[in-house]
């Protein structure tokens, strides 16, 4: 197995020196994904817009790492208000429509000026899992 590879995407970055995700062999682990409007560090006020942005950024990170939603094994969400789970559930059921094939998921209440955030773990199998 070769070394770790940092994954970054256009229009999404961190204020600190860290990548959007890191890939080592078949394992792809994201850093914190914030619901920024693309190309900015502006968090929209509406939870539905934040969640839409989270899933768009996450999809781009997955693609840049050679993965798809089928490779995601867990997502963790950090919600300023647990009632925002409804906004997550709306997109969640579209991205993962088959109930018995959904990844594990955890939600924590976490106040932040960054709004709703998430992180994920993906495990790639098959041809995509070749060393980086």
C-alpha cells in the first residue's frame, strides 16, 4: 500500500491547513464538511440550504477520492438544533433511497456559528480500492 493522499475539491476549503478528506488504501475519511455556499465561507441561514450544500460538498469529495455514495459506511451530523434532523432526513432518503442499504448515521447537538456540519467515512471495494 502506498501512502496517504489528501483530497481537496474546487469551491470548498478549510481555514486551517487540512484537506477536505484523506484517503489511505480503500479508506476515505472526510474532515468536517460545513454547509458553506460554494466558493465562500458563508453559511446560509436556512437549515435546508445548509444540508443541500453539505451533501453537494460531500458528493464532490467522494468523487475526488474515487468513491460514490455506495461506499459511505457512516455519516455523523452536528446540528445546532436536533429539530434540523428533518432537513437531513429529506436529503438522506433521496441519496439513500433503499432503507436496508443505508450507511450508519449519528447526530449530535453542537452549537456553532458554522450551522449544520457533517463528516463521513467511506470504504472503497473493488477496482477503486487500488492503492493511491
